[in-house]
């Protein structure tokens, strides 16, 4: 079995977005990121959300919407949310990318699919 490449994409949610528009924005933004995924990739999506918007929207909204995306789109393996205090800037995205890369370096092997017929 060929080793799959792990690709991480970051999606920044605008702080001026309303809770009503959040669901559609998440679906559209993640679908846009996933459209270029190939069969030989494991796509992980990190959603950066301003903390104020996250508190207004609530945890249940994120859980329901993001789980629905993962269930319906086989290209997306995992989606995580990171709440950011204040606005999301290029520096904050870069810091999140660096943290994510450290996690992948340490634990990325756990995302690999097992060959058919074997289990851990």
C-alpha cells in the first residue's frame, strides 16, 4: 500500500460573520479546500474561529456542522476547531500551522490506514 500524504488546510472564519451565516460559510470553505484533494491524501482541516463568534454560535453548532461535513465528504478525514482571542491574522494562522506540523510529526503515523485484513 502506498503511503498517503497528510495535507493540512487552515480555514479562517471572519469575525464579522453572523451565527446564521456560519453554517453555510463552513460548508463552502471546507468544500473549497477539499476540492483539490486526491485519493493519495489524508486531508485535515483546521478551522480558526474568533472566540467571540465561537461563544455566540456554541459548541453544538460546530459539532453538528463539522461532523456532517466529515460524514458526507470522504475527502475530509478530520476537522478541528481552534478558537482565537481577537481577530485572525496571518501571524496567528502561521502559529497554528507550526503547532499542527509538530502534532503531525509526532502523531501523523496514527492517521495511516491499515492494510486490508490487518488490525493493530
